[in-house]
C-alpha cells in the first residue's frame, strides 16, 4: 500500500452499487465536482473524475493543508521538540516586542491548533499577504480580543504560525520536513506547498495533491497513524487531533460546522471527522463504517456535498 491503494468491486466490499450510482448522480447535480473516491476497509470501491480533472493531476487542497500541518506538529511533540502549552511569544521571539502586551503572553500552541487564539477576525486576510509583509509579525500584531482558549474563530493565520514554529524548530519547511516522514511512506510522489514571501510553507493552504493522495491521508488517520506496519503519525496524536477539543456551535443543529473542532480537524455528524478546504475539498473519515470519502470540487455550498454523503453512502456502508 505504499503505491496505489488496492481496488475492490462494490459488491465484494458489500456496498450497494445502486447507492454509489445514486451518489454519483447527486454529485453531478452540484456545481462543480471534480472527483471523488470511496475507500472501504482499505480498498477503493468507487472513484470517478470529471474532466478536466484526472487521477494523475494534482488538485488544490485549500484548507485541507491545515490537517497536514497538524500532523507535523504532532510529530514534533512526539519528538519532544514542542509542547501544547509552549508559548508562541517564546517560540517566535523575533516577531514580538520584548514585553508583549494584552493576552499575547498567554497564547500557546494549543490555541493555534484549536482556532481559539482570541482573534475576532482573520489575522492574515488575503489582501494583506503581500511580498512586503512579514506574515508572522503581522499576525502577532493583530489584537487578541478574547482570552486565548475561550473563543473559537476559524483563522488561517493561526495555522501559518504553526508552520513558522515548525520551521523555526527544524530548520525545514513543512514540505521538506514531512516528505520523508509522511509523504514518502504513503507513496505521495510530487506534493507541492506554496511558500510565503519569507520562505515558510503557507501551512493553512497551498498544498496540492492528487485525489488518491488525499484518500491515503484519510486512511492513515482511520488506521490511527499506521501505514504498512509503521507508525507514521503518533497514535495519541491521531486520536487527540480528530477528537472534540473545543465547541464551535450548537451540535444539535443539522450542520457539520457545529459539531466541535479538534487540532486542525473538524468533527462531523455521525461520529465522523474530516479535513476540508474552500470550494468543496473534503477528506471525510467514518470510523464506524471503516470508510473514507474524498471529494475535490469548485462550489459554494459545502454542506450540500456532505449531505449527499450522509444521504447515499452512510446507509450503504453499514
């Protein structure tokens, strides 16, 4: 399984072909899905690409990149090089004043991971990512309105800080650090990751992968970090990162954006978890069904995509 995932027919995997057909028809009604792959018990049982997408063409992952950043942080913690309660001001001292004010001295790695930094808005908006801007300094200069750990606000700047911290510790970009530790063991051949003007992997976005690469990542987390008999991502980290860490809304609502947040992973309904990205990129892991569903797309209503997964695939997977 270091190269391509194994294949199995839906019938051999005890998955209804009619359910798969209904799911594909539902995807075709959306605007616009590029590909999907269904993995059951470690084998691909259904897959499809809509032109111009193709199996060997990398696709933009957008914020799915965040979950790969999380894996790197888990590895560094397992190596004893980092801790959840390490203070950001101590880890990036060149980017803060000698006497940081307000809540900044309290900001720790766990707050970056859980999107509870205390920001009330995006700390690195798109229009402020120019070549003349030091991204780390810009983020850390933004006011923390809330005490860290008390307020969830989805914030890509938090993930970029994690990438900067990882590079400060290792002397490598996330791409270089993860290549021998994650990408190569999974047989992910040519990952690319957009850097910032400072040469730091964007962390929160910028990773491009093929559909099957993403399916392997989901399968790795379904297998609690084990791949081909090797513990690639620490067991404890895979469990913690994908578990409920902080609230992000009312879990009674029929929304997959209010079921809780882990360490750069979202909790879903039906006891699933996911990595996701703008415009409909999904890696949904369903432990109770021993299944992974990945989708790449270019659309607006991402909840509609997940609704089709729950409507058609969930019952078919047992």
